[in-house]
């Protein structure tokens, strides 16, 4: 389906860049397939509100009913969970609080929250495979998408909630207004709605175009979250920058106007305007940055390959598998991809046909260079693959420009 109007304000869309066709990054292959089905993908922006989004909509059942990304696989993600639980003390969360999470994935956040507080916990997520794998008697789990319609059933069964979380899910939703309307129905009068999403400012400023793939429909700024909150009678009162997904914002939204916007809201709005994030010429320059980078990345890797080096990649993340396709880097250049997730191991990357193995195989395969596709958790990877570096192996970090890291 082609989307012609803005998912927030229904303004007309204008194309920034046509990225051609890529295979769906979540459809890992059981064997090499040279003719994978590929789908068009164009990055656009709204002429009216300047919200950046793609214009292609894939049936969400193809993307999310069987989902291979697990929160708990990464220690960096678990550290973010610990940090947000500490932060919640400000809002006086306690064992009597009722908590709801939209897109609860493998339940890592809700399990940690229950362990800390023992409060009422409910989560919703469409991934059937994760639901079967992560049963927990302390967590009420609904295997479905969160919508305004679904919120009616939720409120009948569980009542209203004090805290609602939507972490790294807003980008996946075709109609974010519907999600916000659903939240409005199930949130208490003094409830807090907490949203985490990759920062559009980081994406454009640091050229993180690997974030663009079919699962990610929209790319959010502070302005776009304020727009969404206002349109749905909610109040964005605070924001903070967090070290997640290459730079994200955590937004705090209330169900009343009692909490006034903090200085940080004004500060980050100022930074977005200072950078010219919503100026048409800056948005459209993103195309040139993307094209320059994907050519330079290919040339950088290909030059090493021609010199006889053995090159593999680390991290079969959605963004990494998209980057390989955009840069025309396939199994003829990259020998293997290593990933900690057992759900991905022994599969092949869509569109590029590279076999995915356990990181335990890195030294056995005698790799010279590892292209770090999950570059946003580079510190975690450097720590867990320290032996590779000690033995003379080198990392290639693709952003903002391809760069080699080695043990000094």
C-alpha cells in the first residue's frame, strides 16, 4: 500500500529519496535465495508539518507476528531498563501502581518492573513466537496490536492504568493518532504516558539512514510528539535524550495540564530549530548524504576485500540488514554475520544471502575485520569481543563515516 498523506496531520507527502527495492529485513531465510521478494521504499516528508516518514505500508502481520528482535539479548537494552525504573521513583510508582506496556516484546521491561515492585503488570504485543516463549504468571500478556478499538477490551478487563509505556514502537505504527487515542482511553486522570523513539535530529544530523526500513514508518522529532499529544488531548511535559538506538528521546506525557513543560522541552525544541531540522532544504539534503555514504561504505569494504582480507559483520539487526542492501554489500564481500540471538543463527540475511552464526564462531573463522552493523551498541560489542581485538582483529564502524577500530 502506498501512503500519500501524513500519518500525523494528513498533509501531502513529498519524496526525499527513492531507495529502490529491498527485501523485508525481518524475513530471514532458511537457505540462500537469489530472488527474494523485494519491496519499494521511499523516504518522504509532510509538506504541512514536516514529519518524516516512508510512503510504503506493509501488512503488519508480515512484519510483527513472527518477530526476531529480542530486548533481553542486549545488555545495553537491559541497562536502559534499569535506568528507567530508577527514574520512575520521581513519579512515586509503587506496588499499588498499574502498568501497561505497548509492544512488550520478550517482556524484559515488565519482568524487571515486577521484580522490583510487584505491581499489576499488563503487556500487549502481536508477536506470537515471543508470546509462547515468554510466558510469565506475574504478567498479563495480550497477543495483539494496540489500537483504540483494542483499548475498549483492555479497559473492560483491567480498568485504567497509572503508567503506560511505548518503547521503540511508535515508528512501527501506521496511525499514531489511533495509538494515542487508545492510550487516552486507558490512562488514569493523573497517569503518565512514557514514549521512547529514535531522534530524527540524530538520524539526519548523523546520517543514520540504516534506520529506514519497512518496519519503521515514521521518524520522530520532539515537535512531532508535541503535535501528536496536542491532537489527542494529552500534554507533553518533559523530555530527555537517552543512549538508545543511536540517540533517542524519552518523552513524558500526562493526561492533564497540571504538569507544565520543563526547561528541557524548550531546550530541545531550540536545538531542533537551530539545526534547521524542519527547513525543506535541510530535509532534502539528506538524500545527498545518504547516497555519498553508501558509495563510500561499499568502496571502503570492497578495497579491504580486494586486498585479501576476510571480512564478516556483527549484528543481524534490522538496521544492519537494511544497510547491507542499500550499500550493495552481499555474500560476495561479507563471509558471515555473527549475532547473539539464537532465533537468527543458521539463517541467511534477506537480499544479501549471508549466513548468520553465533559469535562463538568468530575466532574459528579467522576473521580479519568485523563490520559492526549494530554500531549503536559498539561499547557492548567491544567488551564481549575483546579476545577478537586482542588477537589482532579490527572493527569497522560505519557511521558517521566508515572508521577502523583496533586494540591499542
